[in-house]
C-alpha cells in the first residue's frame, strides 16, 4: 500500500486548531486583565475626587492607583510571554515537512 507523503497528517490540523484556540484564550485573558486594571483605576479616581473630605477613603483611592497599574503591567507581560511561546510553536508547525519517501 502506497502512502501519500505529501498530505499533512490529521494531527497537524488538530495542532493548528489548538494553537488558534490557545491564542484566542490568551487574548480573552489579556482583555480580562485590562478590564480589571481599568476598573481599579477608575475606582481609584472616583474615590479620590468624590470623597476628598474622607481621609481614609482618599487613602484607599491612592492605594488602588498602583494596584491598577500593576494589574495592567502583569496582564501585558503575561500576554506577551504566551504570545512568544505561541509564535515558536506556530513556526514549528509552519516548518513541518513530510518525511521523504524511502
């Protein structure tokens, strides 16, 4: 029985689909980080502006500012790290060559 060595195996298609799903999941995770960071920053500004005569609430507002920025930075770094790994895997899939016929 002669095998078709030019055809890509079913596993390669499955790997590409898994790569796309992982990429989309990474994007959703990044957007969740961004949404959380934005919520913390807006809450911080709201506490500082609307409760300026309540020192404890203003202090809480100032404490939320670096927390929001930290969440944004962590989300960005995490997303970038995963994207780099996905790029390496995508390159490996793109460079796949069928085994040569004996």
